[in-house]
C-alpha cells in the first residue's frame, strides 16, 4: 500500500518535472535548456515504471523501491544544483523524500540517502561558486533541523502504530482463548450433567439389582457391570478435567497404575517420578495418559508379565513416560499382526504432539515403550521410532 502511494507521489513529481521541461519561463528559471535534464527525466520515468511493475514482489519490490528512491534523490540533487544550490526552490522537496524513506524503510540507515542531499549540495556549491554565504548556512541548518523533527515524529507515530497493532493482536488471541475456554467449560458442564448423571444412575441401578439377585453367576455379572460403569464415570471425570485444563498428570498416572494393579491378578505395577514437575500442555498430558493406558493394556493382554515399571521423567524442555515390563517380548522388526493397532496408535499419538515414541523389545527380554513430548515453548523432537511401527 505504501509503495503504491510512492508511485502516485512520483507521478505528481514527474508531472511537475514535465512542466519544467515544457514551459519556457520555468525552463529559464531552472536552467534546463540542455538535453541532460531531458535524459534525466526519461530515466526517472523508466525506473519508476519498473518499480511499479515489481512493487508486489516481496523479494525484488523493496530492493527496487529503495534503489529508485535513491535515484530520485540523485536527480533532486542535480536539479537543486542547476537551479540555485542551497537557495533553490526545489530544495524543500528533499523533506518529502525523507518522509518517504522513513515510512517505507523505518530503519536508521535507511534515511542516509535523503540526508546526504544537504552536504552534497553544499560541497558542489563550494566547488562551483567557491563559497557558502551565512544565509546558505542558515538554510542548511534549518533544513537539517526540520528533517530531524520529521524523522522523530514519523518514527514515534510508527512505533505507536506497531504497539497498538501488537496490542490488538494480543487482545484477539485472548478473546479466542476465552471463547475456547468458555465453550469447553459449557461442554464439560453439559457432559457432566447429562452423561455423568446417566452413568451414576446406572451404578445405583446395578447396586439395587445386585441386592435383589440370588444367583451367584448373576451377582458376578452385575458386579462386573457396576465396575465397568464406575470405570466409565472415572474416565468421564478425567476427560472433563482435561477439558477444564486442571488435569493433574502425575496424580492421574499414579492412580491409573494403582487401578491396573488392583484389577489385574499377578501383575505388579510400580510408579516412579523423576525431576521437578513442570507444566505439560493439556494435549500432551492426554497423549501421555492414553499411551500409558494402551501400553498397560497390552502388557495385561499379551506380555504375560509379572511386573511393570512406569517412570515419568521431567526435564528442562521435555517430559517422558516409560513403561517397562518383564514379559515375553516380541520382534520389533516384524510388522504388527493384522488387526493389532495399539503400537501404531502410540506412534501416531506421538506425532500429533511433536513427540518421540520408542519401542524396544526382544523375545523373552520384555518390552520398553517410551514417549517423550516437548514442553510448552520447546521445539519439536526428532522422530526415533522402529520402522515397523512408523505411521
């Protein structure tokens, strides 16, 4: 937008330049009777057209704009010198170029080309005339002061504009986050009141039927039904805490290990936490928890293990979960059996949170499944996973 504004400003200046070349009285005042001014004018028209053609190019556009503006300053110096030097009526035009340089390239060194106009004109005048009068010195200092004030004002306004823009962006991000939190809270409340109430009613009904049942087989089935309903409502509570961003990862993993051990005969599940606890994003926390559930389920179903050790390690930029069992193990080089997607799901979950999944196992040597996820603000981790389980 600003580059296009430059083009239209240049059109106005070129129009005035054309008047200087065509109006006889103006030609006499500015001493442009030779062919040199015409050649300079044609060059200005040419590079202005080229600049306009590439103004939208992100790579060439800024380079051509800066170069063409610098050439404009050179042309201005020539016109100022031939029309009176520091006394030239064209010299105030330099202020326009200072403003354009500052607005288009708000960096300290970018204003050097227009500011060089004054010393260059003064030096040329010294060479041609041999002296600079006190009035010339006053004009030189006056124009320099005006330039400094203009640069300060434009830079100040530009910084205020940038600060307001950043503030608006931050407010928009905060509003989006608040909207997401509000919607998640609403969904959590609806799920709690709807599905949670239904599961609670199912548990109460199962307890009532259990008291009425006389057959032992029926009572066992009802007990199992109640246990499944309780597990479902516990899973629901866990999902709701994740939605509300108050899920305690360490406590959740510790509780899951305890419940797996209590519901599984012959499997001892130990939990170890290492390092100072750090904040893990809700998505990464859910991924770690789901991987733990999937891994322990695989241990119970397939490993024939007697012991599983769960380790949660917090480090400077990452959090890792490791599950090691003493089961029968398997060949990681072999492709997963058809219909078995547990390990593949672990890898896919890791990829969604820019994490690293490792699966190490061998026959009769147990299995180690680990997942490392970056903490908030940390960069992603390189993927190091067995080819057989790559997504």
